[in-house]
């Protein structure tokens, strides 16, 4: 009996050691896979070899569903700081130096999680599955028509806006902190289930934020699906280069590298035409103050009560990037350049900000308190055959990169 008991103990001990070894091997395999994924992302965004690394984080509070939201802090060697939330993959804070080396936060945002949860302005959030409008909240792929929730109505015309009532801005993202020799990064992952918002397919999305030592905020998107769908994400950050809460942006100088734009109807949906900017208030090719022509008697400005339009970008360089826009604030000397792999740029002059939202500085965000320059495909593309396609098929991988590059002059 003693021999049997000893054998049983020996077997149990060997079993535990083997089980622990299996767990260890499984963990190592998982880490290797994550490192490989991070390496692929780093190669894509040009940040050299990436490794898993702790990134400082702090609690942002619990969501209404009881999920723990956190703020992750990226820093670079020049003192810039980017703070990103795993709720909505939101850019909460971005501090940038002025010409005298003084740092200020240049993106609009809120101090509490509750304000982001109740906000309908998508401030600082990642937009998806589809950024911009889809007319009447429907589109067709092959033989099927898909109906989305209409969460916006302009001049009596309903549309599906920025992913609908439960878009990417209102969900929790899993996080993998990363680092490279010249950047710190954050990988955020989310799987949008089949039928979410009316969209087909289980969509696996990865966003990689990188803050480089060259004062660049790089945002890379990748996505795969198990069923044909449409996909068009972007970051809806509101910028004010004087500093968040420091007045309006009408004296900022804006240059858009585009000869053509998409005129909209009363519904704010594109008409399906691509029109020259020449001779219109939408011509920013040579650069001008945002406010210099914003009150002109032009139908496009009347429809949108300012600028809320999409520009068609010019040719890309060898790296597949187009220089989309540059913005300069003469007061602080801060300058921001925007480069992208995407075919279009959405510029919004912040006319919908009405003072009802109070920002991080404790100041209300009034009209034109910030501007948006977001890159992506065209609004309503799924319903306009001549626009670049936003279709994503099984077996294909969506890839996109946008760079916000900061400097002074």
C-alpha cells in the first residue's frame, strides 16, 4: 500500500510539473505570437523592431457596464506626451511644444469618463465601422442589401453617421503596450461582431498608436473580416494649436493638398461629383486662414454652416503617403503636417461646438474651438460607384496609416 501511495505521489508530482511546463510553453507561444504581430505592425509603420513593454497607465473609471477604462501615457525624448484611452480608442491628450519650448495640450477632450460616454460629438474618438455618412443608412454588396441604424437627420434626410449608435467610440478595446528604439506605442484590438450596427461580418480591428522621437503621432489601422463588408475608420481628434480651450481656430493657417473636393447636398451627403476647388472658398491649395472666407455667400458653406467637406488628395510618394494638409498657428508657432495612405481628407471647422461641453481646462467649447482634419475614404462610398471602394473581403487585409507631424516656426 505504501508503495502504491508513493507511486501515486510521484505520478501526481510529475503531472503537476508537466502541466506547469505545458502552461509555460503555451504562454511563451502566445508571447511569441504577440511579438510577431507587434513586429509586423512596427514594420508597417516604420518604427523598426517593436517589443512588448510596460506603458504607464492610470484608471479612468468604470463604464456604465462596469468595465475598467484606463488612460495609457506615451512619451518621447523631446517631451511630447500622448494619452490614450481604451474606451473608444480615444486620444485624450496630446502635449506639443511651441516656438519657445512651452508645452500645451492641443486636442480637445474631457476630464471624466462619464463625459466621453454621454458625448455625441465623437471628440478624440476612433470612428467605425464607417466614418462619415451613409445615405439612408443602407448599402448593397453583391445580392444583399444591409440596413444600418440611422442616427442622424439633416434637412429631413436620414443617414447613418460615424458607425451609428454603438460605434467604435463607445466600446472597450484590449491593449498591448509596445516600444521601439525611437518610439513608444500602444496596440488596441477590438472584434466587431457580425450584425453590429447592421454591418455584415465579424471584423477584427487593430489600431497601433506610435509617438516617435521625431514628434510624430503615427496611427496604423489593420482589419480582417470573415464576410464581405465595408470599412472606413478614422480618428476624430479636434485640434487647437494654441492649446485646448484657448479660443477659436479661425486665425490658424490651413493648407490642403488638393485640387478637388466633394460638394454636398442639403443632407450633407456628397452628390457623387468631384469638383475643382478653383475659384471657391474651398480652395486651400496655397494656404489661408480658416476664417478668411468662412462667411462667404457660397451654397456649400451655407449647407454646412462652415466647412464640413471632403477633399480628394493628390499623388502619393514612394512610401505610399500623400501629404494631405498642414496647419500653422502664428500665435504659438506650432505647425502640424498630415500625411496619409488614404485617398481623402475631411476638414471640419468646428461650427457644431456650441458651448454646452466643458473641456479639460474647465472652459466651454464654443463655436470653432477646434478643427478636425481626418483622413479616410469618401463619405457614402458604398452607394457611389465612382468613388474609391471601401469593400473588404475575406482573405484580404485592410491597412491604413496616418501621420500627424509637429514642428514650430
